């Protein structure tokens, strides 16, 4: 038992933090927001130069064979800059193929997903009809679906890979509040799917890594909201004093930190339980996703409030955090749903 | 980063559990499940001695002073098993968790030899004399005076909120030893025997009907000249060092007590049907999640060898658990409904959950109020300007 990052993990975290802080600037993110929601240069550099695209994928398929703890440190760093990259889809589709795909599927797709050559996304599709692997149905609110090359469809009856350029696939991009991760509708009309042999392993790996990704992004984002507000509190003077000297202001900063430290415990607890395959992993994941998302939203909202008028302007970055936080709250099930799962567990009602 | 325990550690857990369960089923079954600080105090002093006799009293201390030099993981395991087995809290927790570590860190070899084995053995029960009527949140403005007369310190003044003073043998106090000094300067940290004519203890009745803390009056109270920790005038430094020990492994044992409380609420919710209320379900889940985050927060705090990094985070722990427990008390009453407002005896006696509801209002006050905690977090962890001081 040692609940601290190892030296190697701390090095990965530092490298990632430095990479995103240097490269994922506000100007570049805003450029991506005005286009299709992807900072392509950042994505290429992340996957290829930094080589983190396949962090938790097997080595023989272009990965680094590390775990969710390492991935969480990286997602945290990306979240801290509200980076416009399709990290969520890469993590979900990549881990799903690694967990439930055939060797041929792994060889065909994983190296290209890890290198960023292909943008992969994952979506649940509740009313999917599969007729001899010809898929018909509608996937709503697919994160970065607008730029996807390959779609992992998860449905009650299985999991399939669908190439978005194939016949029968229509992608409708939507104007999305969080422009760093636009949502799209993907309609399948007898589109050809390649089934993954172990759909349930794929679905659960996708879910685990998706929840970790969002929770860690939320943690990084929340910490960035606090850090930036702390910096502002020191420089902004009113009534002849730095505004950070007022208790009403200070106490709100302290409350942000209290939540963030809990979110940090939640994220790394959850990541450890997935890596160690321990029995409380479902509980930890529900806790991490719901708690970190709520923490991020609170901190981003407080960031706007504590910056005053400037925090409400388009020019200031506060709204990037605020909108990302709102989007994370709903993505991959909202907080109430996660807490209801926890309630059912502790009340002894779980299936 | 690793959360699992090794085979050897799991074996140690089994050893702890065996011994504790055996005690609670045997010789000490009469104290099993007690949740208040003071009930059956005499029997619990015997329990302290039993722990010491089997070297389970202060396992993290060096062997030389009655400990086992246990690793962090072992201390975590013991704290968890202790609470799981339904063993009541340590009546000498102030001695074991505060006085002991303070003496270990700041005391002389002679003081260590004199106090540590007796603290570990439950022979010397300690209480803490910090707060005064006019020095609560503003602890540095203590007025209790100490002056050196020949080979003795003579102490005059009043302390308040001294938990467990009525069952303690010794008290540590911070007193002003430099005439005319103000604030944190000129204070001295003294250890005094309670059973003497100059010390008078009067219990204070609390909102839950109990009386666990006291007013303590010092009228020419005395202790030997070498009863001080550190040097004269270093009292504030020692007191602040002591308060840092509050965030040690003992927090994990405290959390296991919280676990029992939450389990009781969950059982009550199932029994009376409130478990079908979606809002209650959300709050139960939040409480469950919050409890786990407390555990992993404490493990993170204890695991991190880079203390410069973790100190800021450690400052958030008090407000975290105190606020969590206050909400838990409110949740308990919402689950119980009006049944929670009915006492169990003529003497203003309460079942665990209504008592939790009342008692938890103290959690966000003692040991530094939530407001003071927020100041500390903002100033020390986030670097905000300090509160301006008024003129005394």
C-alpha cells in the first residue's frame, strides 16, 4: 500500500503538464473552437512526438502498456488546458479494442489509433438493430463524432467497429456549447460493422477508461480554475487591498481547494482500482466521475464569479472551463445516475 | 501508486483482528460498541493497560518506548481493524496521539523515558489545556501565566473546553511566561499533574446532555522546573507542532467510527422505508462517497513522502471530515423522521443517531472552526494575504 505516484508516474505527469501548458495555448484552442474542435498539431504532437497516444495500450500494438493511473495524470494535464483533442474517444475505443478485439482487429486499428492517424470515438446506441452485422440505429451526442474516422458502437447486443466513411453512415455535426469537444449525431442505415469478439469486455473497458478520462480532465480543469483565480486574487486591488485578502473571497477559494483535494483522491482511487482489478472499482468509478465533475463545475462557476465582469467576457478563458465542466457533468451519465448506482449498492439492491 | 496490501500485511491484519475480536468477545466484552468518549472510563483505562501489555497500544512508536516500530501500512491496518471490531475509542487518545508524538519529537531523552512508557501503558492519561475564555480561535492570545519560582513553575489562569480533564492524570498547557509578551511570543509549553490543590475542574454541560469537556482553573498550580517541552518562550512552536499530529494515522480509526454511523443510517433507511425516497438515496450515496474520499485522502496524506507538496492538501482534512459528519447528522434525522426526536431516557439520553446529530455541531468548531480552517487553507496553502490583526 502506497498511495503516492511512483517516480516514473510523477515523471509522466510532469512531462504531460509541461507539454500541454506549453503547446495547448488559449489562442490555439480558440482556433480549434472556431474550426472543427480539434487542434490537429497538438494532437499529432501528443500522439507522435510525446508518444502518449497509446499510453495504456499493449506494446506490440504501438502502446506503452501502462495503466489508468498514468493515463489519469495525462488526462488531468490535458484537462487543465481545456485542450481541444479527441482524447476521450481514443481512450475508450482503444481500450475497448485492446480488451475485446481479435488479434487481427488489434493489429489493424490500435497502432493507427495510438499514433493519432485515425480519430476514434465511442458511442452507446440503445436501439441498434444488427442484421448480420449490418447496423441500423442512431447514436446521439457523440463526443468529437464530427471528426471521427472510426466509430466503436456499443449496444446491448454487442460491440462493433464502423468506419464513418462507409456506405450507410451519416454524421450530423452540431453547434455545441463546449466547442472544444463538439457533439455529433451519427446515423447508421445498414452500415457495415465489424463485431468485436468479446463485446462485454470491450464495453466495460470503454466505460472504465471513459469515466477515468472525464474525471481526470475534470480534476485538472478544477485545479486550473483555482490556480488562475488565486493568481488573479493576488494582483487585483479594490478598496486599496488585494481582493484575495477579503474573507468572503478567501473562504470561497478554500472551499474550492477542499473539493479539489477530494476529487484528486477520487480520481486516483478509481484509477488504482481499475489497474489492480479490485472489488470496489465500480464504486470508485461512480464516485470519481460524479464527484470530480461536480467539483469542476463548482470551481469553474466560482472562477467566473471571483473574476467579476472580466470572467463573463468571451476574451477571458473562464468560459472555456465553465462549458467543459458542464459538458463533463452530463457525458457518460450524469451525477445523479452515478450516485443512484452507489445508493443501490449500499442499500443491497445491486444486481 | 498501489492500494492493495501485501500477503504479509494481510497476515498482520488477521493477527490484529484475531486478537481484538478475542478481547471483545472475552474479558472486555462489557465495553464493546461504546461510542461516547467517557462512558465506563475506569474499565477503559484497564483496556489501555491490556493493549499495552500485548504491545498494541502505540504500535507506530519505537520499540524502545513501548511501540513496535510498525510501518505505515501496519498502522493503517491496525486502526481499521480496531474500529471494525467495535472497540471503543482510546480514553487516552490525547496522550497517545498528541502528547506522545510531541514528546517524541521535541522532548529530552529524560522526558521520553519518564512519559512515553506510561502513556503507552495507559498509566498516564493526558488532556490538553490550550483554549481559554478569551483565546478560542485566536489561540495565541492566551493569558494564563507561568512564572518560575525556584525549582517550580507556578501557573495562574483559566483554560476551557478541556476534554476529558475530569478523568485525566496530566494536562499540557501553553502559558504566558514572559511578562508583557503578546501573541505567539513568550509562551511556554508545560506538562502538569492534575491531582493538586491548585487545579480545579468543573464540567460543562453540552447540547446533547453529556459533559465531556470542562473549565480548568489554575490557582498557584505547580509543576517542576523541568516540566517544559522545548525552551521557555517556545510554547507556540511546540503547540503548532502538536496540532500537526492530529492529522496522523488515528484519522483512519476515526473514519471507521464514521463507517459504523453511516451503516446505522443505511439500516434505518431500509427499515423505515425512507430508502425508497430518491433524495435520501442521493444523500446516502454522497455520504458513502465522501467517506471513501476521506479514507483515500488520508492515505494520500500519509503515503506522500514529499511533505512540502502534501502539507497544503493536509490542511483541507479537518473541514472535510467535520462538514461531512455534520451533514451525516442531518441526514440521520431526515431518515429517522420524528422518531429521531424522542429520547431514550429521563436524563436527556439519546440513541447513537440523534446523539450524532447533536454532537456533530461541535465537530465544525473544536480543533479550529471551519472559518479558521478556511483562513488557514487560503493563507498557508494558497498564499492569500493574512487576516489583518486588531489592536489588543
